[in-house]
């Protein structure tokens, strides 16, 4: 079905790169078009945990478990829960030696390291850098893709793996995202040991969440020794534009956060002071009952297909999408690409509806917690405690 066909994957995140690896292992001709100028153009963010029945399953199917084991961060899957006074409510103990056959084991890896190992597994020049998607048009039965750098490319099959602001998605469906009611502000601390040693000690290479009534702070270690943190609460949908904060001005963001978290322990204020590269992110989602008619030459994976609030499933689900799509279009089970893509999309949407519902149910507990939310979190991580 894929013989003599050119496949274009738009987006070089975990989902797109995983799909490229899986398709190349089946002999397909694949190019990944990524907007970043180069592999080292930017920090990829904090760590991500891979789950036994999704991300890790796909890593194994791609033949990359050994490479993953060489690059993951032992012990970083630990969890630490604090209250607004920086009192530790729960500190997950060391789980002992890693067991990749344990369904409960969720090893963490730096997003940059995951990207690097996926790229290293691809044929040379698979990733075409500095290729920000600008649009495409059909030429006979194929697509001509155009990029903002002025170049073009032809493809028989296009897969949009370009995230929650996907530019490929409108060629598949006109269904728009909805606002969950919550917004996070993401910040980066490049040298926490120097700039906020107390925060560094609190995080202690673990996933940290601090909860107070109506607001939350979360922090994660990065593979390069830095820390990514997030503040979360409920805001009006247009708050980012109407709130009067210039998020490119660190001082303005600091002043706002210190005021918003005025009754929190000062250690959190030092986190804000050390932060930079602030990015506000409204937590949007696509309708859980979304549907569109499958096409023979284009489809979507990951957030481009089924954006949902963060719940630890994003990367895992994108990688599982990649596995399902690669199997549907390359294993010879279906008579043509349209039937194969339809089967994949049906499976993908059904899975995303379940996970999306869980994410939406959990977002209020995360972004605007009460006493019951903290107890629920404790029960989740320490059910017999």
C-alpha cells in the first residue's frame, strides 16, 4: 500500500519522530518537516514519563528499548506533594531497581533526550529542519506542501503531527478547540542550584506539586539540571490578552505571581524570581465526540488530533497513535489507504475520548484545588497511607 509513496510528517515532536521510525522500519519513504532551525535550536522542556501500555510499549515495538534505558533518568519518576506553606505532605520513597516489566513503572526521560534518540534511529536527512509549514494544495492525487522558508515538497500522504496549534488540522476538519477554564504559566530555571537552592532542594529530582485553595504550583527537573515549573488556576478565557501582563517581561510576571501567591511560603517566590522564558498556556481541548470523514491522503496524530488538558498522557498517546497508524497503513490488513486511515482514526478517537474525559474531570482538582483535591491526590499516590 505504501510502495512508491512519499510520506510527509509535519512536526518533529515525539509522535512524529516515532511514526517516522516505525514507518522506516517497514520500508516506507518518509520525511519529517520540523519548524525548528536545528536539532539544538531550543530547550525541549521538562521530563516526560512513559507508561507500560503506551509509550514504553511503542519504544519496544520500535526496537529502541536499549537506547531508552541508556538515556532515561532513574529515580525521576518519584512524586512529592506539598501544601502552600511548603510542608511536605507526601514524599514517594525510592522504588528500588528499575523493572521495565513492571506495569506500574513509569520511567522519566528528558524530552530533549527522547527526541535525540528518536532522531538517531532515523535514516540520515529524514528530518528537514527550518521547515515551518505554511500551507498545501492538492496536485492530482498528491499534496504540494509549502514552507515559510520558500521551499516546497511533494507527498502522497501527509500526517499532521504539529501539536495543539496544528496548521495541518484544518485540511482534515474544521472542529475548533474549547477552553477548559484553566490556564497555566510555564517558567524555566536554568541554574536552580545557584539561583534558588531552596527550590532545588524541594524538587530534589522529583515531580513536585504544591497545592493551595484555588491554585497550584508544579515543578519538574530537566535533563540538563534545570527546572521547569508551572503555576495553574482558573481564569477567564481571554485573560492572557486582557490581564495586562507582558509575559516577555520577567519583572511583570514576577510581580503578578508574587501577588497572586502572596500568602504562600516565600520559597515559591524565589522560584518566580529565578524564572525566565515565561509562557502562558490556556488549557484547551477538542470535543470528546469529534468526528470527521476519513481521507486517503491525510490524517492527524497526537495533540493535532485530540488536544486535551495535561494528565501525563500526551506524549504516551501520541506515540500510541503513531504505532496504531503505522500498523494500519503498512501491515496489509486493509484494501486501500482510506480504509486503513479510517480504521486508525476510529481507534484513535475512541481512545482519546476516554482519556480526554478523565483529563477534564481532573483539571479542576489540579488548577483550582480544595481540601478534597489534596486528599484525592494523596489517595492516588499513597492508597494505603
